């Protein structure tokens, strides 16, 4: 059986379009925007059970994004970007089996 793990981070700054579209339609940059900060952790196992002639793979991950940049659209169809008030978090798990 093989075990694996991965820890990843990412950093993304707002684009100039996101910075220039202010909710108030005033000129200048949207100073409320800052960078997104992502952290992700994954663990997994891969192997086989010889007596049953089965191969398997199990993996799970969990990610959080602090300061997520979220797109909003007003009733007049003008779109702008805001930072999420709370960190976004999510995870998942996958189990796969293969028979010969």
C-alpha cells in the first residue's frame, strides 16, 4: 500500500478590472479588495488486496479560502467584486475500486 499527502497554498491578487469596478460607481480603485489566500490539504492511499484481486484508491482533501473574491451583479446589470466576509471551506473524499 502507498500512502500520500499534499499541502498546498495559493495567493491571488485582484485583477485591474476587479479593482476598477466599484459598487458605488465612483471613480478610482476599490480599496476594499485584497488578495485571496488558499490552503489545501490532501491525504490518500493506494494499493491492492491480492486475495480478492482488487485494486483500490482512497483520497480526501480539505481547502479553505480567506478573503475570497466574489462577483456580484446589481439589478442594473453592473457587476463588481467584493471580498467574502467569512472564509470559504470545503472538502471531499473519493473511493475507487478496480477489478481485474
